[in-house]
């Protein structure tokens, strides 16, 4: 199964659920979840990159180098399962994020697709997520 086929299968399952609400991604101006750790495979990253222009790929490359430098400086890269709460406080945006929007949203990785945020985007920001500290 390809990445595309897997994502489509999951999207079909989500579409078949009885609750029909639009994700808050469409109205979000915070991009809070785009500053969290994302578990992603190389096939998903390649599929995302394939959807971008050459200029966008260069932007992602530059941002990825910046991301790696900042993430390494936090010391959290040494942790096997870093705390989502701690990680988000560093505000290190995803390399695919531009102007608080995902450049490859239609091909975002499964870990991003699994966010079923359906409420006010401000609920995703701190201090509303302090409960994740533990």
C-alpha cells in the first residue's frame, strides 16, 4: 500500500463517521499543533516534498536545517518520548509551515491527519494544554 492509498483509506474512514464537522485547521491562526513533535516516515516526507515547487522545497530544506539546530539545542532530541507540553513551549515550527499554513496540507503526514481538533483553535494553545505536563 502506498502512502497515498493509506491516507485515502484513513480519510474515507473519517468521512464515514456520523459526526460531520469541519476541522479547526481551516480557521486556525495559531498553528499550535504545527510546533509539536511529529512522527513521520521518509515515504510520507517524500510524498509531501513531491507536491511542492522547487522554491517551496528549498524553503523546507532551509527550515528543516533551522528546525534541527533549534531542536538539538533544547536537549529534547535525546529523549525517547519527549513531553508534548515541554516540546510545544519551545515553539519550533514544522519546516512545512509557512505563514501559519501547511505547504503540503493535502499530503500532511498521518500523525497530523490524526488530529481530530473540532473546536476553537485557542483551546489548543497554552495554557489550555497544561494537563499534558504529566
